[in-house]
């Protein structure tokens, strides 16, 4: 596969989806191949290349997990230890949960914590401490260890554990534990560090359907451990190559013992009905593609989207980053799938939904919620539609401007028990989820992107 073919596909795909800018990189056959398209901003355009910083959102989570594993290797953290060993001040809505949640529960999203707490705790060094101090306001979706439900709040807690154990801010600790040893010289958490380098901004559709620069560039500081990283494609491939290796740098210096590094990609909990993966490792989603095991993570925020996928069996990795909502996800997905097929011969296909069934549809129609969002399912008698919205009170109370809501999505139920589904249209096309039932068989919740929305009506 020629480098030109990759670059041509990235350009054609970026143009198809209307992306201002895309940066992508592939590691294959022992070498790195980069392709870039477009500009950093429609207002102040600069060419995008492999060194341009993009906001990576939740791709930050494996970085936080690796920092924790370095502390495990040093004997400073135990995975099965209760969080309160390191944060005795932790108070949750459920006292039993506060005493039972372990570090491992946070790393694989089995803590029982809801998605996140939408609060503003400032940009000072106490941002994470203040966030943790308010966690009693966050609902729990279940008991620790019962099931996996994606939680940004859980990774913010991990960030605070890192602070308490190292005596440093989360950002400085990660720089010393991860960025420095691995030579990640183009990976940052602060706007101040990014602004003196070339960086992409996100874009959202305005009222006229035109792309405009998103008003925010990154999440607030308390959310850095699960979503605050900005990095370049070149740094992300260097990061991926570390996770393809034996825990040593190119110079042979051990950063993490091989057994701990490889433990991160072993399944810790199975996942159901989600395109994120078949299982969670430690900070990584594990997913089988065409019979081959992969590890990876995606991320999004403020009009920027990123995907990182690693294929250990083939010593292969790909990163794709784009900077416009709502089509950044399908753009990245198309480039990722093309690379898997053309470099490795692996075909990543979506499952096909069953024909519309009115009786099954009536079982799932209703209103569902998490702490910050609502999830409504309706039917016109011919198909199913879901709409996810930020709660008006959350939007009104936020000190930061929240991106516009997505248009409703069509979706269909998948073969089997009828409790799994796939989005069939819109920006989230291909995203999968499932419905939860109580002991009587009634639908009581719905999962999307690993998050559990509980049924209200």
C-alpha cells in the first residue's frame, strides 16, 4: 500500500464530510506514515500536519491509566485497594459504595458512578480536589462491580488519586510519569502550552448550517484526567508504539514492566451491545475486528474528534483526528476502516438491524435520563428514532457554552433477543447500544456509548 493512496483517501474523505482539517497517522511495517488535510480553523487558517495539536477528549483515559500503572509498579498504588485508602475524604451519595469502590473499578468503569458531575471548580491546582468534594451530588447507577457504565467522574477520581500519591498536580505527575519518559514532547493539558504551538480548533454548525469556530477549546481542569489531553498525530503514534512494545523506550529504559503493560490489554469486564468494544481492559477498549483483537479508545469534545486503534498481532496502529461536528465521527471511522482493510486486510462491518417490529418498538419507546442528558425514543409506526439532549437546566447553569444538540437519529433493533440496537443514520451511524430489563421483563434502561440512561417514563 503506497503512502500516496493513504493521503489521497484522507483528503477525499475529509472533503466528503466537510472537515476543515484532518490529521492521521499509521504505524505499519516498522514505519510511520502520515497524511494531513486542510486547516486548523476556518477563521484563522493554518495548514494541518502531523505535528498539529488536536483535542483528544477521552483518548486521555488510557494515558491516566498508564500513569496509575506506573504507580502500581512502584508499589504506591494497589489495583484492588479501596479508593478511600488514597482519598479518605471521599463522600458519595451511597456510603457503602464509597467504602467499596476500588481503583480497579474506576479503571474499567465498574464503579457504579454515573457519567459525570457537571460543576465548575476553576482552573486552579485545587480543581480536582474541589470536584471530589462535590461527588456526593452524583447519582450511582448500581453497586460497585455490578456492571460497566462509562464514567468520566471515575477517571477524575483517578486523577485525584495520582495527585495524592505523588504530591503533585495531575498534569505535572503525568508529564513526569508518561510524557517525559516516552518523549511525548507535543502532548499537553493546558491552553497556555498549546497556544505557542500550531493547534486545531473545533467547529460547530451555526443557525445557517455553516461551520463556525466552537467557542470552547478544552474541558475545565477537573476533567483533564478523562478528557483534557491535546496532542499531535506524531505523538499519538509514538504513544501507540509504546503500547505495542515491552514497556521499554527505544533506548531500552524500562518505563513499565512488560507484564503490567500487557495486563492493560487483558479483559477485565465484558461489554454488551456497544461499538466501543467487546470488553474493557485497563483504560483500553478491547474489540475484535474480523477475528483479530484490537485495543483502542475514541474521544470527542467541542467540535473535535479522535480515534486511536492498536492491533498488537500486526504491530499496527492508526490515529485519526478531525475538527468539525457533527461529521467528525463518521469521517474518522471511514479512514480507520479503510486503513484496516488496505493495510491489514481486516474488514470492520456494522451488523444489520432486523425489519421494524411494532410490538418490540412499543416496549422501548419512552423517556430516559442520566445526570446531564435526556434520551427520548419515539416511533411513527414505521421506524424508531432516538434523541439525546443536554438538560435545559444544565445548559442554563453552565458557566461554559455547551455545544448544540445533535439532530434525532434513526435506529433499528438487532437480531437476537431484540434488546440490542444500532444507529442507522446521522452522525452516530454505527453506534450500538442495548436495553436493560428488570426481573419482570420490563425495559428500565438504555445504554449508548457505554453510558446507562435510566427509564423515567
